[in-house]
């Protein structure tokens, strides 16, 4: 981009800052999010009153298998994928997200079996919650393009009430996280986390108990 174009763009942004102050800009974004959510609402199994999905999601699949509770907010660039078919295999997926959750932008929630999230979940950005992966770890599968491998699951995922997940946390298949647990940023959770504990690391380990 040339210096002239950059300068013009900067000047336009400066002018808009006077015409559209930050509170108004935030209100317009909120309006767009609720309008987008209204467009998506009927495609979900259940979409609670006051819930919203930020404009614009990256990947939405199998919304008829997904329930979102009342007043839950999901940020922009979300990926919500409930796979009932993949590469010729059939599944019975279910994703349930409770009420009053605040799930930040860039979340990726993917199920072929079951993901159940309780009320009042708070997350940072770019969190992954999945009950599946691309193929078993075998020599034959590793010689195949990952997209061509079958989806497999080690078990459902369950997250309790009042849980806090930091930025870039990955919750892997077969994991249960108890009520009130905190998982530190950049952690990869491969085993159950008990209620009212703090866990962090790769893989995540319990570092404090209440």
C-alpha cells in the first residue's frame, strides 16, 4: 500500500472518530451482532432470549444440534461445528452451552459426540473445546492427508458452572472440568480438572486448590 493511500485512510479514520465516537461505534457493533443473531436464531436447536453470536462467524455447521442458553454472548470469528457426517461416517453430535456465558472472539467448539457447558462460563480469546480429532495415531493414518482421516472421539467434554478459561486454552476430548475451576492461558487440558482448582501448563496440571 502506497504512502498516499495510507495517509488518506488515516485521515478518513480521523474524520470518522469525530462523526462516530466510540460509544456510538460500540452501539452499532452491538446492533449488528443482534441482527446477525436474529438471522441465525431459527437454525439452532435452541437459542435463548438475549443470547448473541458476534458478526461474523467463520464456520457454523450442524446448528440444529446446538443449544445456547439465555444471555450468552459468543464473540466474532467463532467456529461452532457439530458434525453429523464426515468422510462417509455418521455421528449424533450435541453441543449445549448454558446461560450467562461470555465466550470471547475466536472460539472453536467442535463435536461429534457431546460437549456440555454449564452456566456463567468466561473465556479469553481463541479457546478450543473439542471432543474429536482427525484419525487415530497409526502409521497408516499418518501417511494420509489429515482432512481425509476419520473423525474419532475419546469421549464427551463437560464443563461445569462458573468456569474461567484463559486465552488460547485447549480443552481436549474426554475431559471434565468441575465447577468454579480456572484454567490458565495457553494451557492444554488433557485430563479432568476438579472443581474449585487452578490448572495451567501443557499438559495442564493442578497448581492450587481451594
